[in-house]
């Protein structure tokens, strides 16, 4: 493995870890929205905004999961052994 390949693998690993951390944080946002929705009156004008925040967080988390999958597929089979 040359230096460029090693840097590329390091970059992919950093991206994977960052995506994982962001997914975890977005999961907290989704969970907190669930709690807010459960506590808010059904006629609250803020309810629609909390639902919007929750849907955006879910969508972002889903996109990050797909990004992680793409990163995993982009690695060459011989790189799997080195990881």
C-alpha cells in the first residue's frame, strides 16, 4: 500500500466515524421530538414545527446511513482485510 492509498483509507474511516456520530446525535433529536409530541397538546401551534424537525432529522439520518453504505462498498476487497 502506498502513502496515497493509506491517506484515502484514513479519510474514509474518518468520514465513517463522523457519519456514525451524526446519526447518533440525530437519533437523540428524533427521540426528544417524540417526547415533546407526547407532552404537547394536540392543538398546539408548535406541534407542526416539532414534527417538521423530527422528519428532517430522520431524513438526514437515513441519508447518512446510505452514505456509510456507499463508503463501505467503495472499498476494495483487499482493503477489507487491512481494516
